[in-house]
C-alpha cells in the first residue's frame, strides 16, 4: 500500500500458532517460514516462488554434567528422520564459535553448580513451542542414545524455558543457536548468560543439526536481499 509520498508500507504479520497457508491465501507478498506444509502449498500456487535462505541455526544438545558423543551417522539420521523442517547434519569441527570457550576472555565466572533432583536428573528439556527441538529430543530419547538412557523428553512452556535453562536444574537441554558469528567471544558470552552452568567443569555441548527457512514471494512483490547471517532485508 503506497503512502502519499509514493513510499511503500511494510506490514509485518506473525502466523503465531495459526496455519501459514492462511497468510498466503490472504495475499501476503513475502512469507518467511520453515513449515513444509506451507512450502508444498506455495509450490502448487501460481504466482509464488520459494527460495531457501542460508543455514542460520544449529540445534545443539547441552548437558549439565556432560553430553553423549553423537556420531556423524547419527547426525545424518537426525537431520533426515527426526525433524520436519529443512535440515542437514551439523558439523562437529571446531571452527564454530561455541568451541571458543577456553580462548574467550571476559566470560562469566564458573557456575557454582545446579541441584539436580532425582526427578529432573533424567530429563531432556526443550521449549514446547520449538518443533525441531521437540522432535530432536524425542528422537534422541527413543533411540536410547548412550548417555541418555532412562532420560525422558520434557517440554517446558516457552515462557518458563529461559529460566529453566539458566537454572540448570534439568540434566540436558536441546536449544538452537545462531550458526555464524562475527564476534565468537561475544556469542560465547551471550550463551553463558543464558546457561551460566556451561562455564563449569564437566558441562558439555554437542551440535546436532543445522536448519534453515525459506522465503515465499509473490511474483512482482518487493525485492529483497539476504545478509550473511540469514537476515532478510526488503528493498
């Protein structure tokens, strides 16, 4: 919709818990989504195209007292069979920022330690509004991954997950992290603010899968560019 000066109006909408396909039916010009149903629906609609965005998120397994080693074969299986969004196995190579804990300065001091109760010790937690995290947690538990035997997948309400993660009262967590970082140490410090117990000896992090979204565009709509970190910018 043009303004008086001829400038376009950019209206941002969120599908929330609704169906992203409804937004396409409502005539949105540009939709960023990881919903396979919406992508399939867009592929059958005349006048729309879907373009993959960069791999910008990595789902990782965090453990208060360490994490089991995940093999490359297991990562392939998780990417192929566990999650319902575009995914590929994450690399365990040490070039990513989350391997920079020891070399980064200015990180918070070591965490004093969490009090794991008997009921929470065997819980693999995830935010209940994060579908890929839920799928990964449930698959890891179902596979009986070494180190997660007798563990249960526990969905924590999204409004409470940040507090639960910071407290470290559950034994394991599945979370998503930005895959790339201009300043690795800054990202390390952000992660330690979210989970300060990761600074303690014995805590661990294991990458699982990378994910990415797609942008669905109505032909003739506004042009856009994509930044190095996957951020979409409408021109």
